[in-house]
C-alpha cells in the first residue's frame, strides 16, 4: 500500500475485520472505508450516532488519511476529507439481509470513481449499491447489477 500510494495509485482500503493497527499501516490508502465497529476498533471512539461517526472520522483523518468514508447502515455514509464533511443518507428500503452490503458499497465506490464521478457522487452511488444489496437474501446473490444501481441512483425504485 505504501508503494501504491507513492506511485499515485488510488488504493481503497476496507480494514475488515478490523483490528487495532498502527496508523502507518493505513497510510498509502487514498480512501479508507470502514463501518461503525471497524472505525471504533481503529480509533477507540464508539460510533453510536452521526456526531460520534464524525469524531471517529476526524480521528482517522488526523492519522494522515486523505479521505475517510464511514458506512452507517440505514443511516447511509459519512464522507470526511480535510476540506469537507458530507453525510449521504441511504434511501429507505425493505431490508431482507445485510450480508455483503459493505462489499457492494466498495464495489460501487470503485465503479463510480472509475467512471469519473465526484467523490460525493461516488459515495452516493456506493450507498445505492450497498442499500440495494440489503434487499436480497444472501451474499453473491444480493450484489446488484450496474444497471440496477444506476437506475436506483437516478431515483428509480429498489
């Protein structure tokens, strides 16, 4: 990761399952994506609401990470950079199974970044992918297609 960062490659790191780690092990990641429990493990801050998520995200930024994204389940995601903090709410859906929602989120984030979305819109797109994954039972079976994510992102139904 350190070498990738030095080469200017865009590394997305999802430290799951998280374990206490030295901040130097996280550096080199351009985007750190964690859920509430992973953020707590890395920072020691219990993420129980949006304000606590903001504190944990800021603690991760202070470690030297340029972009921190906390996934917050039904509450969407929180994007933190040194310049801005943006809460991206999740659309309401009937949740069947949360298995693979985080994987769908990260896949959606990678796709959106590769398509040239702004970071805020990439996180919005990723939130749509993660949200859709919760509407289907299972892991691989719940991963939504690109066309389904795009339609949901554009305001279509789940």
